[in-house]
């Protein structure tokens, strides 16, 4: 064989591998969406029906009107959005301040603080759940989205600081020094120079926190008892009864829950990776 | 909404900020704060949040694990908890469930971390070799798996592994009977219930978690690979190095820091897997399928609540995780100290 056809073979082998991985990654998501639009007789069958033969909006409109556990899926999507946005808005302020401190200043306890950030992430949420449950109850925040927001802020903050600090470190210090020489005070320098340059990183970090809070199941399960206050992950549990599962409905609801997250992911994918592994790759 | 914020902020940052600064230059006020105090002031809010929502509960968790905390202690007008010493811990260690859930936790974490890292690294290497279009195509594809919320992930895989209408049983039935019997010891998969027995629940769980977590590894490895100077590979090629030797001598050593971060993160995530197991095992009824997280949760929150006992399990899980990751955390911190 000549070198050219060897090269061609190699390239098509790689492309074939890529297609296999692509199918493995995408098929389950596709299957969720496809099931959501299939009529029941195409869902409950041992045959393989690759796409909806008679596409129907029945499941989607059913979960949006009748819903599950006594409320429309809109209610749960709304609750989830409130929790996720609340978590992001509060968390972003704290994260930005702390990230500035660790990446702009050298001070005693800086390394200890970074280790602390890593260690608190290792503690399983289910562990702190018990004391947090009691704390939320005592504060009268049980069954309230605010309680859930506060707990989520706590759990997303260490990672948000960890991720954001690399974005702050990436802004050249000279810009702030120049501003200071021009006579800008500390706050002005922060607000007019550092903040605009860190903003894209802040958005990426915020989206990460948003997704974490949007997906969170175990706190929502424990801190919320009132059905009207359920978030999406909790509501999804109610499509399954002792005897059977409403697969069309649960797939329609899962699709509605997944779409915003996929959109966000595609928006920030690149920055997220750089933030996650930062500190490991020198450069 | 997010995207808007981003555009506005970015536009503002690039164009108007320097201009405005010049137009009304604020007089330099000596700030009341001495320089050394600034970082501490910036840290205080975040530190308070961490202290109140993570550290104090952590302390309480340890404290509760030495007490009997039940219904009487969590009602309004709680009664003081009775001090038990090590009673909760000895109860945990003598429980049959401890060994099954410890085994489930560890075996699941080891298998899943290994599979995720191997598959993720292979896909990362693949992404690096692919052409531009194909690589973007694949990144978008694996992003879909990565982005799917854990609850939805578990629900989808539960559906794929459904005993009657599941695609997996249908596909296994397609295999030639001889091959299927040789590999799995059976040829008819119709009605195979995957989500009843703990062992098969964990098969599904491993697949679901690997599916959701390999994309992150792949994209991180790709980012690491891109940072390796191509001259090194050219030199290796000139010297006649085989692809395997190149990977062992160049790629792996240079990516080692990336791998150790990925390893720690994977261990942290897989050791305390909860959401996916909760959905796949159908809540808290299948005791044989518990891992330590689900067991702690069940003891603490299903009637009658045994919160002290649950806290003891949680303490044990936390300690195991700290010990395993301590070495790597040290390494990360050391790299961190060099970077700035």
C-alpha cells in the first residue's frame, strides 16, 4: 500500500471511532426526546422503534397542564429557576471577592484557605444534610425556596471560588497598577478595571453554579415537603408509582429540564474546563 | 439571560471603561484600609458562608455522631440529646449493612473511576487526532451526555435497561445465540430485570455514571494535550519512537498533573454518588443496594429518624475520602504554590 492510502485508512479509522463515541454519548439523550414524543403503544413495546412513527405532543402537554403531584411542570421549572438564579446571584458576589483575595494578594493563611476549599468539597452533602436540615428548620426556612437557596450557596461557593480565582489571576496586574498610578482608588480599580475583564469568567462560574443548583436533588428532597414548592429533580420522582412508571410523561418532563442545561453548557464549555483543571496545567 | 449579562459586561469592559476613567478622574483618596488587611476583608464574606454552612455543620455532624438524636431532638422544644460515646460507631461497624454498603461504595468507585479515566483519556487522545470538523462534531456530542442532569441521566438509563421495553434487552437479543451464551451464559434476554438485584443495579449505575462523566475527562485531557509543545512530538518522531513509547515518555509525564486533578475529582464525585443511585434503586427501600451515602441518608431521614447513627456513617465516609485524596491534594497545593 502506498503511504497515502495508509493515511486515508488511519483517518477513516479515527473518524469511525469518533462516530461510535458520538452515538454512545448522544443516543441516550436522543432516546429521551424520542420517547417523549411517542404515543404509548410505541413506548410500551418490545420492538425497537427508532423514532416516533406517529409523533404526539400528548406527553408534553399533559405534564404542562395536569403535571404531576398536583402541580403543572411549569410550577416546578419555576421553582428550580428561582433556586438556581438565587444561588447564582448571591454566590457570585461572595465568590468574586474571595477569588480576588486569593489570586491578587499574598497573605498568611492563603494556602490554608485553598486547602480548606478542597477539603470542604470532599465532605458528602448527605453528611451535612442532617445538621443543615435542623438548622433550616430552626430558622423557619423549612419548605421555603430561600432555605434551599442558602444551602445551595454554601455548597457551590467553594468550587466557584476555586474556579474563579484562575480567571482573576489571568488578568494582567499591570492594568490595575496603571489605574492606581492614574489616581484610581481601590474600589474604582476593582470595579472599572478588574471586574469587566473578569466578567466572562464570572459568567462561566455562575453558569456552573446555576447548573449545580438546578440539578440538585438531595437537599430539595429533604428541605421541601410542600408539593407546590418542589423543584424539578424532586418532581421527577413522582412519575413512578409502586406499580408502574409513566415513561412518556417522565421523558417529556426530563426533556424540559435538560434543554436549558444543554444550552448553557454549550455556551461556557471551553471556559469551564480551563477553570476546572486550572493550576494543574502550567502556562 | 445569562448570555445577555455576558455581552453587556464584555462590551462595557472593552470600550467604555478606560474612556470613562479619563473623563472624570476620581481624586486619589487615601483608603482607610491598610494594604495588608485588604485580602482578609475580601475573604470575610465567603469565609463566613463556608463557616456557617459547611464547617459548623461539619462540627455538628461529628458531635451528633456521639449522641442519640431522634424525633425528640428535632421537634420544636427539643430535648437534649443523650451522649452515647462510641455507641453509634460500634453499632455501625457491627451492622451487616455496613459491610455491604462499604463494599458497594468502594467497588463502585474503583470500577467507575478507572473506566471513566480510561475512556475519557482515549476519547481525549482521539479528539486531538481528529480533523477540525470531526473534533467539533464529537465535542458537541459528548457535551450532550455531560450536560444531562444526574436525575435525568438515571431516569434515561433506567428506561434503556427496562425489562420489557428497554433497548438494551432488545439489543442483547440481537446477538447471535452462541456468542451470547458464551459471553453471558444466556441467549434470551426478554424480560431480564436489571433493576431488581443490587449487582445489576450497580452495572447500570456504573454505565450511567461513566456515560455522564467521561466527557469532562476527555475535554480536560484534550486541553492538556493542546498545551504540550508540538516540537517534542516531532523530535520523538525523528528518533523513531513508537506511539506507545511517545505516550509513555512524553504525553503521560507532561499530563501527570492534569491526571492527578482528574483522579481526585473523580474519586470525590464517585465515592459519594447519591442522586443516580437513589433513582436507579427506586428510593430507600432496596437495602442491599445501599452505598454509604444512601445508607446515611436513609437512617437519618426515614422513620424513625436516627440522625446520630446516620451522622456516624457520614463521618466514616468523609474520613475514608479524606485519607484517599490527601496525597493528591498535597500535590495540587504544591503546584498551586508554584503557579502564582
